[in-house]
């Protein structure tokens, strides 16, 4: 039996969280947008690179994130 692995989707830069597109329990496919960030007046969609189920959302709209901060945890 394969063990589920938790993968983290992280911020690649300092930014403001504009919106969160997923909730715990949601299924995601590779390429889905999970969070929309804003930095320097540009919208930056954060995409998940693999399919799985959202385990936890670590941010909310209005939060400021730093490079490397975990945004979403996904069970693969």
C-alpha cells in the first residue's frame, strides 16, 4: 500500500495574498491555480505542479507572504 505524501506549495516571492481558490478536501489537478498573489501591482497565479487533495490552506486573503512560506499543503 502506497503511503500518501504531503507536498507543500510555497511562495516564490514576497507578495500579498489576493485570493485563495481552494479549500481543505478539494481535489486539484496539475496546473490548477491554488492561490492568487499580488506583487508590484502584478497578479501572480500560484499553480500546483501535481494532482492530489488539499490537506490545508495556510494563508488567507490580505496576508503578506515571504519567499518560501507554505501556502497550501496537498496530499499526493
